[in-house]
């Protein structure tokens, strides 16, 4: 197997972007709702997104500013209200999510354009999209401004809604098949998460007792 090496210092911004979105795959998608200072709703999707820690519960969203370096609606609203809601996008929600990605002005309600029904937030002012399989209500933790054009927004999850038919309340297990989440690949490509498999991490004791073959299935018991 051969590999091609790239020195990122020698690449343009666009070249780095293309290489990153083609290799860091699939990326979960955050469909973020906010409200502005006048209570107007906004929704926008971000695939530079993930959960970073559970204690405290922190999610991160990478946001690129407008071409003139002004804030996008999402970043501006979070800066003002310090609240937002992250929705997990499932296969049924993809088309409406893409409508929310259109570069509308702040006077346009993307949720209305996409025909998405909402309910008021429980712990934040931002609305909750009812069709989403999960919604993470967040308060702003901090902002890392990595360049004049880009910032990373860290939010602390203060509340969570999850589809009841995907949840076993006795052990808090969430059925990934029912969630049916999608991920972002490179370009305009998405991936479904229905093709799944389980693998158990070796314990040190298992590794010592059994043949050291990383591809071998470990026994379920001794």
C-alpha cells in the first residue's frame, strides 16, 4: 500500500478543505437552531461538528464567517443569546436540512421555508425541530476564534430530547437503527448509518490469554 503525503503549509485553503472533507468521514451533521435578539428563528447545518466530552457534556461546531468576515446568522445569534439547539439529522430529514443550508438573509425563517414543525425549547429559547430524532439543547461554553474567518463554538449540553421509540429507558440504550442518522462525506455525498457491526475492545487479560490476532473475534466468555 502506498500513500501520498501533503505538506499543509504548501497548500491553499481550498486544497486543505478538499483533503480534509475527503478523509475525515463520515462527519455527523448538526442542524442548529437559534433565535436572534428580536426572537426571529434561524436554522443552519454544520458538518464540522462532534461531541468532545461528557463531563461536562460539550459539543463543538466549526463555523466559517461570511466572505466579508461578518458572522453567519448562527454565530451571531449564539454570540448574542448564548443558546442554541443541535439536531441530529436522519435520512428522512436530509432534504429539509439542505433547504436550511441555502444562504438566506437573517429576515428569512429557514424552518418555515423547509416546512419543519417546531416546539419551544425546554431549557433554551431556540426552537426544537420535531422531526429530528434527537435534539441537544446547549448553552454557550466558549468560543475559540482560530482565524479572522473561522471560529469553533463550544456548547454545554444542558438538555436532550431523543425519540422515545429509539430509547430503552431502563438502561439508556439508544437504538442506532431507529435513529437512522446520516453523515457527511466529501463533496455533495452523504452516508447512511444502517450498515453496522459490533466489536468488543480487548481487555488486557483477554489479550494475554488468547492468540494475539487483532482480526480474531474475542470470546464472549471464558
